[in-house]
C-alpha cells in the first residue's frame, strides 16, 4: 500500500496543479500536502479504533462514503475540459 501511495501521490498532485490558475498553484499544492499529512496521521488512529472494536461494517461504510464523496466533489468541481490541452 505504501508503494502505491508513493507512486500515486505525485501523480494526483500534478493533475491537481494543472486544474488551478497559475497564481494559485502554490496555495493549492501546499493545501493538498497539508491535508495529505493530516490524513496520514488521523487515518491509522481512526482505523485502529474501528478495527480494534470490530466495527467492520462501519469501516467498509466509511471507505465507501469517502470514495463516493470524492467522486461527487470531483464531478462537481473539476472542469469538463482537459486543462492540459489549452492553447497558450
């Protein structure tokens, strides 16, 4: 899982950077890194609590809810055109 995360993080951060105006890229990249670090700290704590108390349904439900929320936010907020194909 760590290898997949290490390979995926630069990919989605690069994809994120092309979806924002150039003057906001630093703020967006810094925010994404901060949220990623916060997630790296909080998720093992929450996961350990849920799995330690054998709340497997909650674990699966939480994973599905987070994935669905991400899909809805991406569909609602990302532009319909590919910003990498914009003409300069």
